[in-house]
């Protein structure tokens, strides 16, 4: 059941405005903290690699170890969220990962770096797929690309905020007997702990619990979502086992793998890609690193809004990834030239980031209930395996060739392959119903 957003009646429009104002900014802030704790290692590396004696490939492996834990615990974490409830589960995860992120300041060896990155991935595993599932409890299908995109603009905005802030924290090098990268981990992990405690009081699990919605609007939202759930009894619904075995779920996982390859291949190396051998300060790198994030944030909102207006998803993903491929191809010869590299990487970031909103509107079109929890988590797990592969690939290429150009060309090919795969999804039939 997919109703165009223009067809929503006045109580519905009011309810959706209330839900958007109440939930999306808060979830956005949570994701900024989540994503910043995940990728701030890219700025820490400007000092940490030297202090700990880490090679490019060792750093790439450590950065990617996060995703090994992240992928292994996606499905069980999201199934636990269904049992425990979003509010309690997300709150507990945030307190735990904030503590681990801050503890990273104490590492003294590559082995400790790998272990804490793996542990951070285990704990963060349930947050993103849990929120994507949570949004399906609050927004009708016609609204989900926009809701998901507004939530996920936290990815580029964390870059806008995190670049200058991380650069400034690195400038604390030597204060209080701590290196700049240690201050960075310590002070950027603490907000997640505090936000996790706030989740307990602020985040309701379902619309029926939302006392801040007027009764008429609450009733409209509960009825509308129940009607969509009932419509899912038609061919769009599959059982848990069939969802996990579905070729379409795995195809979407492969497509997300290619998107994430660019997202984290660039994200976890961006400060070093920009700086190259140029004589830039860490703070200067931080400000330049905010430019791709700004471009990505703007593109993300525009593409998601157009996708919601038209109701079309796969071709929006394909077009965005084609732009990402062009950006990476242009960045390869610009590697080492900070301004040119920043401009090319801005196009790449606008591409792969703006694919996210329309992409995450695809799985709920054919998955509901427990099948949605498991299917979304599986897609996210398959995709985020690229978070392990791509940073390590960049490090290996850099150590072998002394340049980032080869890795950037590889990412251009990944984006082009993703565009082709996304264009093919529109010809896929929806999953057949379970006969069991």
C-alpha cells in the first residue's frame, strides 16, 4: 500500500508534522553522535598513526574492524530490539558505545586498537537498523524516504560539525598530559552516554503511546499504519525464514555493499585524502573536510523529497550512484591537491549519500513485522561488510603505491556497478507470500 503524500487528509498532515517535529530532530542528534563515534578515528589518525607506529594498512584494518563486529551482530541486535522495545534497547546501546568510544583514548598498540574497534561495532550494530525499523512504526510508506533522509542527513552533518570540532580537539595536543587524539576520543564519546540516558525519558515505542499527539491525530496515525500492515498480508509479506533466504533481500544487500564501500572508503580516509602531502594544519583539514559533508546534506534532502513526490525509488538510487562514480573518477587524478580533491570528493559524497533515503524505502515495501526486523538487519549487515573491506583496501593500495589514486578509481567502479544494480531492481517482482 503506497499512497502519495499529497493524498493525506488534514488530521493526517497535522499528525505527520507533529511526529516529524518530535522524533526526527532527536533521532538526528542520536545518529550524529553514533556516526561521529564511528568515524572520528579518521581525524585521530592524523596524530595517532604516528604516535602508535601504525602503517596505512594497519590503520585501515583497525578502522575496518568496527564493521566486523557491526555485521556479525546486526540481526540478533535488531531481533532483541523487537522483544525489548526501541526506547530501552537504543538507550542501553548508546551508553555502552559512548563508554567504549571514550576508552579508545587509552590504547597503546595495534592489537588494542583492533579490539576496541571490534567492540564498538558490536554495540553500535543495533542502532541504525533499529531506527529504520522504528520509523516504519511512525511513518506511512509514502513518507518514509523523506523521514529516513532527514534522519540520515546526520551522516553528512556529522562531517560538517565533526571536521572542525575534531580538528580543534587535535589542537589540544599535550594539554593535561594527553595527546590531541586522546582528547578527541574522550570528549566525543561522552555525549553518546548522556544522550542514551535521555532516550529513556523521551522516546516512545509506538504512536499509541504518544500522549503528545492530540487524540484525533493519534487515532489517524494508528489506523493508517494498521491499514498498511493489513495490506501487507497480500503478496508483499514474507515469513522470517523466507525474508532471510530471499534473492531480492540479498540483491539489496549487495547494492548496499557498493554504496557503503564509497561511504566508508571515503569517510574513514577523508582527512588523509584531503591533506595528502600538503602543509595543512589539522584544523585546516577539518574545515576542508566539512565541504563534502555540506554538499552531501543538500543533495540528500533534495533527492529524497523528489523520490517521495514521485513514489519512485530504484532510479533515484541509480542516478545518485552514477554521480558518485563521476566524483571518484575525478578525485583520482586530483589526489594530493587539497582543493581539487575536496571538490571532486564533494560530488562523490553527494552521490552515494543521496542514494540512502530512496534505498532504505525499498525494504519496507515487501517486509513487515519480524521479517522486516531480520531482513533490514541482514541488508544492513551485508552492506556494512564493505565498511571492513573498503578502508583496508585503501590502506593496502596506499602502502603498495604511495598514492590514493588506485583506490579512488576502484570506488568509481563500485559506484557504477551499484547504479547498474539499482536500475535492475525496478524490474524485480515483489516477494511472493509464504504458503506456510
